[in-house]
């Protein structure tokens, strides 16, 4: 078989196509799950999934044949390309069932929905979700679940290696790749996968025992642990607002997904309190306790019964902070303080190495450490102060990464909001839409894209822009921006 030199060259695109091929083959196998469900139900919506499976599987096989014999050895430059292209390709092919007719969405709507799913953002353009086929409901959950585990592996094994956004703070053996792929990455991925599957099963079973229908339990179990936020109803978890047990179980599932998975693995091996000792975990839990307490008091003073207020506040605050994006109530109607508070919480995110998006708690903590040290320098100009995080000395490389990411995060939100305003969107919709896309939260604030609305009414150009924003936010922004620099492409 004829093979171009480009595919035989380790510095070429051969290894990248080889890995993309394997990802597409895995994705096509996941498409068989809703396909079989629809076939068992005798639902005609099985055909779009069959066509999507054929296109995805066929493309994967084609890439395999084109790169037959290529040795996979990736260098840093190839890793940047692979990281971005894999999320783009997976999102594109995941949209095929909805483009082919389950339901038949426009390309802009289908891609927006799939990007939102794969990046576990949770924003949706679908109306009447409860009336969709069981297969599509399951597919939406599966996309977020697959995206969630991919996010964890990327955060633990890839981004520290690429020196992105200060992620080297969490460098482990799995991310010390030197200048090529480390075999240990497969072992770490397997351990993460087992933990992820275990938590998902526990979440599904707990939802089912608490009174959810089986399909609802499966979909919400997957999207809770993935901190994705896709629900089987237009009202999201408002469908279960009268069942506080389900809301509290969801709080636990979302928190599970928002904590560092590598610590779960260490905890299982060492059987010690590594989870609580982690500065990032303590910071996240402290933030949640403070915000939930204040907003519960705020709602109680305004006349709501205490337990109902606590339940609604805890659920929605955890949902936004973990970037899950569920809603059990329209929190923009709770009063002016709640609107501002939830807008601020949009940026926070969970812990690094979790399924959450946002800026991540550790960056706020490192920023606070830098601020305190700077104030010390103002008082003691000749003093020497060591900056530590989680017991480790912060290096200049790590600090630069945090500063660069933080700047470009807000810069991206600002540029995206400006672009959305040019599409005719009002200030609140444009600003919160940009923030919720880049932070991978899901619902914004306001009447259009708030917790009681969705993104269906936005123009197609705005949906494309938001899709790019969701991908950039999920890939920690710098991973994408580096591809736009001339230096990256010079030999």
C-alpha cells in the first residue's frame, strides 16, 4: 500500500491521525448504545444513529489504513495539535446523529449541542427535551460522560506536560513525559477510568433508589459525575424540585466530579486523609460553605422556609461552582444579590484534575498568595519570602502560567462578549453568555439564556462563536492560542 513520507515521519501528522482514528472508533462504539436502545423500542430514530455510526467508524478505519505502520511517538508540538484537534473532531462527529435527524438540527445547532456536551458545558439549544427519543436523551448523557473522563486525563497527563496555565503545580509521574509519550499514561488513565465508572454507577443507583425513572437515573448519573449538566427535561432538575433527597444526592455527585481524581486514587492506595489535606479541596469546600450560608440566610430573611432555602441554594450554588449547570429553580429571581453572586460564581470552577471547568480554585489561591507576598514586599522591601502552595515552593514557571492563563481567560471572555454584542445581543446576555461558555458552566443569567431559558433563540453566528469559546475554555485557552502564533509553526 502506498504511504506518503509525511505519514512515516514521526514529526508529521501520521501519529496524530493514528490517535484520532482510535478516538473515532471508540466514539462509534458508544453510538451503538443508543442505537441498540432505539432498535429494542422499535423507534425509527435509530437510523440517524446508524448513519452516524457508519460515518464515524468508516472515517476511523480510513485513518487507520492511511497510517498503517506509523509509530506513535509524540513531541510537544504534536501534542498541542492533537489536544486541540481531538476535541474538535470528537465534537464534529458527535453532532452527526442530530444532523441526520434525531432530531434534525441545523449544523450550527447540532455542533453547538455536541460541543456543549463533549466539553461538559451543558448549554442547550433543544426545546421539549422530555419529548425527545430515549436514544437521543441517552446520547446526550453519553457525550458528556465521555467528555468528562477525557477532561480528567487531559488535566492530569497532558496539560502539565505542555506547561499550560500553571498546571505543572499538579505534575505527577503520569505527566512527566520528558519529550515524548510516557507509557505510564495508560496506567493512570485505566485507574482514572475505574474510579470514574465506579462513581457513575453509585450515582445512577442512588438516583434510581431515590425515585428517578431508570433512563433518568442513567443520564443524570452520567452528567452529574461529569459535571456536565444535561438533563432530560427543559426544567432541568426543577422536575425534581419537590424531591429534596434527589437534589442532595445530586449535590454529592457533582462534588465528587469536582474534586481531583488523582487524589481518589492516592486515597485508595494509601488509605490516608490526602483528600482533606489538599489545599485546593479545602479551599473549594470553604468557599461553598460560606456562599451557601450567606445565600441561605438571604433567602430565609426574604421569607423562605429554612430547609427549602438551604436545599435550593446548596443545589444551585454547587451546580454553578462545579460548572455542572443544572438548575432546580430560577435563581435570577431570588433578588439582586443572587444575580450578582451567581455571575461571580460562574468563573470559579472546581479543582484541577476534575471534570469541572472554570478558572479552577488553585488559581485564585495562588493569586491570593502572590498578593499577600506583594504586600509584604511593600513593607519589607529587602525581605525574602518563599511562596508555597500545597507544601511546595512555587516556581517562576508555575506563577507565569497562572498569570498568563488568568489574563487570557478574562481577555477571551471580553472579546467573545464584544463579538456577541455585535450579533445584536443585549449586554447581560452577551457578557454572561461569554462567561458561561469559556467557564464551561452552561446557563447564564438574564431572561434569554438564564436557568429558565436556553440558547435556541441566538443567531447561528453567535452559536458558532460560543462553540469556539467552549472549546477554548475546556482546553485551558493557551493550548489553542499557541497554535495561532507564527513561532509555533516555524521549524
